[in-house]
C-alpha cells in the first residue's frame, strides 16, 4: 500500500487529485509523510543491511510487475550477502 502512495506523490504534490477519492467510509485523509518509490526502496535496503533473516509472511502483496521486480532485486541482493530468507504463510 505504501508503494502505491509513493507512486502518487507527484500527483498529490501538484494537487491533482479528487479529494473524494482520499476518503474511505467516512475516514479523513491520512496524514503521512509521503516519500518517493526510490526513497521507499532505499529505506528497505538500509533495513535489510542490518538484518540476518528476512521473513516473508505473505507473498500475495507482491503484485505488479515493477513492484515485484524491485522487491525481488533487493531480496536477491540480501541473499547474496549471506542473508537467510524464510517464506511463511498460505503461499509459502
């Protein structure tokens, strides 16, 4: 979900969005510091740099060709550095 928000950052910054789309069942717009997709993946890389084990609990969220490729690239690099990847959950 955060990845989708990051993709919309230029649109949101430019004010090109329908305010009605930002509400869900009466909930107000979430207030969050939006980052770019590049910043999102750099953050993932920093977190993986200090980890020994990566547990992926559900792969169903790895959809979309670009997103899946970006995540898998980082997971592959984590493995090459000696990190252990564990898949758990219904699709393990």
